[in-house]
């Protein structure tokens, strides 16, 4: 009892400090050691108080760095919008998406900014690729690589995944031209025209485009911005309709950066087994984790039905066009499809990236990037909290964007064109669904360098949407 | 009359010289100027005699170099095998093809040889790519390229095609990951599951694999090793069955390097218009021409129904994984499919290749390569003519391989495994068809450096097939 009293005292004292802005958004709380000595408390008591504040979403533990203020308590308005369950339907993707992609915008508010120096991690990467090019000899250039890809790169990818709890062999991996290409191969291998595919809602527009082009039908499963696809909703969907595959992104799904808890992952796999479902895991955001990268769903797959798809586009470079797939029981068919639709990947490029991973440069890059992303995220969220009215913002622990819910009378879709006139490109909420939902929402990226132009651009965005 | 007599005299004298091996296979005849002065003949008379010998396939004109001996008259045994017309059928591609591709063999007899230095054209190419990598700046690496590809590369490709009689604008071109990827996009855009596609027979196995994976049915059109797809046969096919698309390779089709004459091209386009057919032109071998590269079929397309597909894989490097497509009336749909299945191509790579084309390095490379390919072809044909029995060999004016017809009791397919045991990989005739034809045929590449190992390998091939 006495001990319980003491941790509550500490919890209240810390909470008051956050309310008083003694520690502001993104700042570090005093260390456990300092709290123990200053407050004369045991380490267990201090940890207990901190964990309770973390569970309320007010602070965040960062490995080897301590606890950081995540949100002001009065700013804790979490997105609440929720998709409806509707019957499977054909997909018809908006032309808007093509317009955005045609602008090479990468969903950046200010695609023409392109400021700053090339980060050291990319300079090193380009040197590795250059060296691999210079190593070519004889008539190397006259041979296609093996369809599965370079063995050196596949070994490095296997090691990389082993650190995240999934022990893969290089034979289980096939190199692709990015994650979109991997998702395409996964859907081609598991579905036939007219089949029903379950997806997250809101979720990744690229999957919706693929379903449209492959003549597949979609059923959208309501998805929490914090914990990912709702397993109760998925269960209901699977009982009502014959679903062939489920595309899910347990580690920082787009648009909001949700992280699926372990028990939900296990429930997903049990449902997949009961309903004989292919599970296509879009793992592309895993290495943008602001802390330790979460284990993939694939690590729990004992039944050979999780196809893992990923690429270097979000965590390293979008211009590499290099991804990978692990096809589970469909792997041979996927290898065959890769061969038939593209023959091979570039050997020098794969070898350059393999070297970059083997000498530790990739890990260093991820470490540096993690710090920048965290700082950008905190600054973006802090700025959005200064917007007037009912503005709710997700607080992702990974990914490259936040999901913002605005008052119900805001229409982000109809603001797209006026945004263009003001020199900003927005990513309206309805892009992340086929049913026209999320009109008052949008996704905002924090992937790009934070500077005065960006702050000014976000000011223009506020004017556009809220005035 | 007197003039006719004189050119016949010269023709007979030259013929006798070839028979006597005064001028051997691949050697140059005396120049027109020398013949005029030595034989005291007019230039017109000498040209007339040379053109008659050329029409008989005995000699070959090479621009700015003169006339060269092509074949010994008694060696003129041209391949005669001809495909049968059979009803459309689903495609089931042999596992053998996957085995060959899995060996990264590029259809080379001796894939493990990889000897020699990197040619200067490839060294220069790699330097251009390296420079483009080093030009990256700011957050370039965070953006995808536009789906159609880099405008600089598309401008260079448009210029390149303009030299071959086809005036394309960059907007008509979309960059792909190689020609196989382009063919895949073309078939996805024009056909639906169950549709019938007409192909060359013998023809490119990669197309057969695509038809299999896309659930399309094939009808094989008999194809001459010298003049390409037989238009009488195609007409018969189009009258009997509803065909959606026709895949054809007018410039040096594989396996034999056939070159479709201009009148046949016009007939193809007229048939396509009458039967409302998409024509998919596989133009990948055009730049391997031993003389001037022929105009593409696309240059004659007034009706927007020829989709041109090509890549740098055969004329420059198979490891670039860079191709292009011009989609005619289906171009928007093809752009959309490129975006959805792959997002974008690598910008630095495209810019490196664009620089390489713009500074003339690509043209120099093609010039150098042309001389080597011609020499390799002549040596290969000369060696094959020393084989005993009824051996017929194609004499392509471009492409990278000859088609060889052996006595009827030879079975190239069943020799594949014993070939592997002897360290050689053969490309059996039946791979080039779905109907098990061409058992006594095989394709042999002359793309690789000619040396004693290769001569010895061809000796092993002769033992394998003819002893």
C-alpha cells in the first residue's frame, strides 16, 4: 500500500509537470536514476509510474535514451473515425491518385522543395553501388541474373530479418523491383479474377489500384489508427464472405502508422488458418520504427501462409527500385511470375546494396534516420496541435506520416485542386478507401527535412483547410 | 546485250573465285573501283553483277566497307522446317525453360566461361551511371520518378528511333524494366483471360510463358527463318479464329534472325486493320543489325495499333534491366499498369544511360559491336558447315544467334541433360513452340567472344548431337 501510494505520488507529480509544460512535447523526462535519487524512491516504483504514464499515451520509452513527452494531456484527441463493413465490390480508383503520382510527389506537401544536402547514408550507398559497377568484368554484362536475385543480397536480407525474430534462409527470398511489385506478384500468385480480398480501411491506396487492375473485388476491414486491422471486424467479414487473401501491414500501416499488438497478430493467423486465407504482409515501414523495429507477422507463421513483401523505398531510397518477397507456400509460383514478367533484377545494383548492408552502413543509416524522423514527427505533431478547433492527430511509433482528423465540415478531397493553386499537394483521406469515407481526414508526411519553408507550407495548409 | 554479257562474265568469274575459295567465307571481294579498273568495266556493270550475287545470298553488302562472301555455294542449305497451323490452345511451357533461366545461362553454350575484358563501351556506360549517381542531391532519393520515366532518356530514345524512320515524341514512350516487362504490359493492356494471341513459330519462348501466366490461348503462325511470319498463314488464321493480338518480331526475330520484307510488313498492318488486331512488335534485336538497323514496323503504323517493345538487353547490357514501350492507342492504360505494378524506374540509372546516348557513346558501342558480331557469326557458320551430314544453318543479318536444322533422327530436347553432363547448355528447338515441333533443331548464340574454349565447346556439341 505504501509503495502504491508512492508511485501514484510520482505519477501525479510528473503529470503536473507535463501539464505545466515543465517538460514539453518531445523533451526527455529526468532519468530513472535521477528520479530515484531526487525523490528517494526505489527503481521499481519509478518504473511503475513511468509505465503507467506510457500506457496512457503521454510519454514514450526510447531504448537507451529514456522517457520522452509524447503529448500534452489536453491535446490527447486521438482519431476516432472508423470504416463501415460493406459487401465485396469491384474497385474503381480515383484519377486523383494518378494525378498525384504523375507529379512525382511522393505525397510530400512541397514536392518542389528538394532542399538540403544528400544525407551521409545515401552518399555511402551510392559509393557502394559505384564500386559494384566498377567490379563488373569479362562478359558479365551479357548475362541475366538468376530470377530469385543475387545470393549475396538475399543473405544480407535474411540476416536483417533474423534480427527481427524471423529466421529466413536466402532460398525463401526473391528480389523484386520494389514493394509494389512484390504485392503485385503476391496477388497474382494467390488470387484469380473476381476473388475477394480483405484490406485495411483506411489503408494503402496502392493495393486498391492493384485489385482494380487484376479484376479482384475488395472488402474493407475497419482499421484502428493505433492498433491496425480490427480482428472482430475481420472475423465478421470472413464468416459472411469467401475471402481469398488479406493484405495487412502490422508494422506501421499507412496512413496512420498503426502497430498491431502481438495477440491480434496471433488472432489474425488463427483466422487465416480457419478460413484458408493467404495473408499478404506489407512490411515496408518496419525499418522506419522510431524504436526497435517490431517483429514481422511472418515470424509467427507456422503454416506457410504469410507472404512478406518489402523494399528499401521507405527506409533508404525510393530511387533504388529494389524490394523483396518471401512467398511461403506460393514461393515457387512467385519466382516463376517474377521470371516471366521481368526476367531478372540488376546484379551490380544488388551487389552494391549487399555490400552496403554487410559493412554496417545500412544499420548506421537507419540509426541516424531514426533520430531525424522522431524529431520531425514531434515538430509536426506539435505544430498541428496549435491548429484551432477539433483536430485529432495520430502518434505513430514508426512510418513516415501522421493521420489527421479535422472537423466534419472539412472536405479534403474538394480542397485538392485549390491546394495545387497554392503550391501544396495534399493527400486527402478518401484516397485510402474505395467507399468515399474519411472526407475530413488527410495524411501528412514527416519524412522530409524540417525547415522554415515546410513550416510556412503547413501554414498554407491550415489556411486551405480551416479558414 | 553487250552490257548483259559483260556483267554475266563478271558474275561467273566471281562465283568461280568463291567456289575455288580465292575469297573465303567472311572475306571481302575486290572493291567496285578495283573491279572497274582491272576488268575494264563500267561501275554500273560491276554493281549489277554484285547485286545479282547478293540476291542469291552468296555475298553481302556492308555500308562503306564493300561486298563480303557470305556462303560457299555448296553450303547453301537453308533451314526448311515449317510449323503447322493448329487450333488455338492454352499454353503449357516446359519446365526445361525454367531450368535454363535458373542457370542464368542467357542461352550461352558455355555460361561459366565469362572470359575477356569488359568492352570499352560497357566501361564508358558504367562511368556514365556512376556520374549520374554522384549527381544526386538534396532529398532526391526520397522521390519516385514519374511513371513514364525520365524525360531525358525518353528524348534520347525518341532521337534513336527517328534515325530508323520512326518519328516518336517522348510522350509516346514509357520506360520499363526490360523488354519482357514491356511485352507483359502490352499483353495485359490488350487482352483478357481466354483471348487468342497469334505468335511466330518458331518464336520467342518468353512470349509463350507470358501467355501461359496470363491465361491466354495461343495460335502459332508458321514463320520463315529468312522472312519472318508467313502472311498467308496469318490470313488463314485470322479468318478461322477471333484473334485479339499478334506478337511479331520483324527485325531479326529469334531463333533464326529473320528479317520481314517491307511488303510483308504492309500486309501485316492491313490484316491487323481488317481484323481489328493489336500488333505487339518485339523490336529488341533491331540494334544488333550487322548493317543499318531496319525501320520498325511501328514506322508504318498510321492506325495506332502497333505497340513497340524493346530494351537495352541485347544490344548493350542485360544487367541494366531497362527497356521501353510505345503503347499506341493503349498507351494510357499501359502507363497506368506500369504505375500500379511497379510505381517507377530508377532515375539515376535512366539519367546515366541518357548521358551515354547523348554523348555518342552508345552509337560508338553499336559500331564496334557490329564488327565483332559479324566476325563471330561468320566463324560460327563456317564451323557449323564443317559438321557432317545434312546440317542447315540460318544466315541472319542481325540478332545474336543462328538456327540450326539437323538430320531428322536428332533429338535436341532429349540431348539437353547429357549436354549438361558435358558442361554445355543447349537451347533445343521445341522451346520455340508449344506443339513439340522442331525436335531436330537448336539455336546457337554468336554473342560471346570467339576463342579456343568456345571452339572446343562447339566440338563437344557436335559429339553430343551427331555421334
